[in-house]
C-alpha cells in the first residue's frame, strides 16, 4: 500500500462531523501507526471463554454451554460500531507476520465505548494479557465481543447490556501507545474480521 492509498484508506473511515474533529482523530491514528498490539496475549481471554463454557465440549462432541441462548437484535442486520466516531488505525489480519485479532479505532480518551450488540458481561476488569481494562460481552451461544485498553469500566460481570449501551470510557491502558479501542468479535475462540459484521459506511 502506498502512502497516498494508506491516507485515502484512513480518510474513507472518517466520520467527518467537523473538520477539526477529523483532524484530531487523524492525529490519533498517526500516533498509533507504530502500535503493535498484535502481540496481545489472548490466554486470559480464552480462559474467560473456557470458564463460561464457550469452549467446552460435551461427551457427544456438542458444545455444552449451560447457557440459555437469547436472540441478538442488531442494527439493520449488522452490528454497531463501538464508538460514535474515530478512525480505524489498524485493521484485522496479519501484520508483521502476526495476526491482529481485532481492529483498532483511534479516538479521544474518555469517549463512550459502546456495546456492539445486546448481551451479557462475561468479564470486566484488568487483563493480564496486555489488553488493559477490558470488557468481554457474550451475545449468544458462541459469539463474544471484546473492548480493550479502556480508561474506565462502567459495567460488571453478569450485567445485561443493550446494543449501543456505554460500557466503558476509552483509554490507553495495557500494552498501548495511544488512546484507542481494540475491538474483537470472536466465534468461540476464533477471532473473526469485525468489518464483516459492522455497518459498512460508519467509519
Ligand atoms: Zn488492536
């Protein structure tokens, strides 16, 4: 990717609500350019998923969750972005030979981080894996979302949350070089590309 196309890619995600706001987000994204949280240790995350039965298999080979499925209502068939505005500074996928398990969205410290879909809080606290203050939400039998590097958490384990509900305030805690949310969607243990589920035109 050339520098020009990289910039064009950044611009494409701009909310463009106000020129100065966009400039600020662009600056945040630039600050994060060298950020490498692809080395986040997902061990603690997998531990949480395992504890809640997401990774446990019954003797018949089926997944035993002990969890009542509930319907996930999503926005226009898609999931909501976890921020009202910001710039994606790093996409899901391979970077420097390692896999980035989510997307990074640069924004200002203290802005609302919102639930991407209705669900229940599996974990809210400080993670040992470099994620900083992290929230993990469960949306159905096998799907979870994760919001990392928060400044402050506004939910607790077992809370029920609605789509778009503020669950944390954005920050730069854990292994992070600037304010952003590292956002993951997982189906069982496997992280999937969030852009495949999020509304396309938002950022
Ligand atoms: Zn990240």
